[in-house]
C-alpha cells in the first residue's frame, strides 16, 4: 500500500502551501514568534530579518520540529495537530537547519540514502532520487567521499541534497549559503529558481542580494512579527540614497527596519 501524500489528506485544494494565523512559537521560555500571519504559495520566498527576529524559530515550526504555542498553522493544506498528520506532511517536506547532524563515516551517498529512507521514499525510487539530489547540488564527484572529509561548503551542499531527495512540495532552507563560495552561491540561485517552479521554497538568510536575485517573494520579520511581504522590486523601492546599505536592496531592507523601529 503506497503512502498517502499531504495533498490527498487535505480536505480541499488550497492555492497556499503554508498558512499561519496569529502563530506563536516559543524558543525556550521566550516567545520568538508572536502573532504572525503568513501565507505562502509556490515559488521561492526569501526570509529576512536581523538576529533575534524569530526566523529560525519560525522555520522550526514550519518543519514540524517544534509545536506552536498558539494560533493556527496549516501546511500543504493540512492543519497539523496530530501525529498521523505530521507523518503525512513530513513525507512532502524538505528541511535544512542551520546545523544538521550526520554520521561522519557515512559517505555522501549513504547519508542522502539514509535521509531518503527516513522520508519514506519508495525503495525502488531511492537510487535515482539520491543520485539526482547529489547531482543537483554539484557533489557528483564527491558522492563516495566520507562526510567527515568534506569542506564546510560541501557539507552544506550535502545538507541541501538530503533536503531535496524526496522532491518536497515544501522546502525550508535555513542559511543554506553559509560556507559556499561566490561561484557556488550563483549555482545555488539557479537551483532555487528550478526548485521553486513546482514547489514552495522558503529560504532564511542574511544575504539580501541572494534574496533579490533568486526569490519571487520577500518576507521581512522583526521581533517575531511580519513587517513586510512583497516582491524584490517593492523592497528595492522602499529605500533611498540616505538609507544604510551598499546596494538598492540593502537600502530598502534597512529603510523598512528603521521605519518600523521609529514607530514602535
């Protein structure tokens, strides 16, 4: 009997793949996400915000790693409130946390195969799925190298490979370009555009230029709340020559934060 997908479990077809209302999520005792409303459809969404804005906590909630403290959260059309729902949604999720664990003696291929097994990819599909994921992140020549021998940038790419091995409908990437050199970041932008054609991709990063170059949608958080959600062009338009930043996008980002803080 084949696994049921999240789309089949959903009571109705929705244009959004993530929907949060008044979402509250704790990081320890701190309420890191506080009354956030967010809707995401297919495409590539860039999540920006200063340190402590709640970005990582939000990603952990969307990946079902932590349970919300309040509000509602629906993923892939399914309101996640039971173990059965979690299992179904997780089959169609891909997640790269800031720091991910692995067995050092595993090769890249063994690591991605193991993650495919955890995500319940059908056994017959695993070899091709693993090879495709490894190829897409540019680790083809390193597939049989042990994880402990990889550089920081290669480890990050292996982490991206495990996140995409199940062709997820919802892909969550927390600081995915850490350790990547400029050429690898350009390749990663191309990969994001490819992935976003058929799924919902949320990328948390401090690199405003990566968001503007690769994302169809920009989200700005601060102090656990949503400040801005619009296009990269709109973000750029919010800045002026007197705002801080080395590029139009960075000036738009800093202008939005400055105006928010002046109104608090």
